[in-house]
C-alpha cells in the first residue's frame, strides 16, 4: 500500500479540542505492505464525565470509561504500534493534534509523517462534493458495523484506501500520496491549539 508502514487511526473524544480535550477511545491498525500486522483498540479514561451529546453520537458512556486505562497507561503500547509508520486518519490534523498533545504529556515527542484520507478523497474523487467519512462510507458502500466508534471508523478509512488503490490504480494513488507525504509538514495551527474542525 505504502513503501513505509502505515497506521490507520481513529479517536473518539470528550468533545473538546486539543490541548484541552481528552481522548475517550482510540483504535490503530498497522499495515506493512498489504498486510495488517498489528491492531490496537481501547477506551481511554478522560478523567471526568463526557457530555450527553457525545454519548448519543458514539454510544460511549461514563460507565464504559470509569475502569478504562488512562492515556499514560497505554502510551507505551501505542508508541510501539506507531514506530516508524505513517500516521493516517480522516482529517488527520484533528487526530494528530490530540495524540501529539497526549504523548507530550507523558514525555514522548511524536512527529510522524501525516496522511489524510480527506485529502486523498478530494484528490482522487474530485467529482464529488462531500468527503466526510459518512459520505465516503455511503458512496463506496463500505461495510461499517459500529459508526462513530474508533475501530470501526479506523477500519473504514483503511478499507477506503484499499478501494482507492484498486479503483484508481497504483500510479494515481502514489501520485496523490506523494503530494502529501513529500511535504512532511506539521501545520503551525497544531503547535498551540490543534483545534482543526473534524468532518463526521
């Protein structure tokens, strides 16, 4: 899929923005070549109650999180799954801003290459106006068992990426990917607030 390992990531949060918001669930799918070689999924205790509207959106309740590990308890496992890999997410700035801030709080410097499946969709499917994950799932008929949950959404962007390679061809995909990965940039907006809006 990529010359380097890639980890497809999705997080759920308590509704805030980094650095003030907290992760409530995270999933990561590590792919090397064409094979999934590792996966990670966990609730994360945000240290306080979550808003009712978040529960309505995700189905995650305070009861789910009260016994969940805090981020520092899973940081080592996450660091290993991300090691040397491209960080891929839908609207990657959102997920990256949270992970970067959470890792900083436990003493890890986290600066992977970033790959955004929103940007990939816009580049390869410019005829479509909407590129939210909801629209992509519907448009490409991607099977999703539990929308707005971290593992299901991470798998959806992984499945979408595989579909894009198959439908558009390796050449077009590699061209679109290289435009992102060649930049290896971390937008200045992430340095302080990391509050990029997220399409859902």
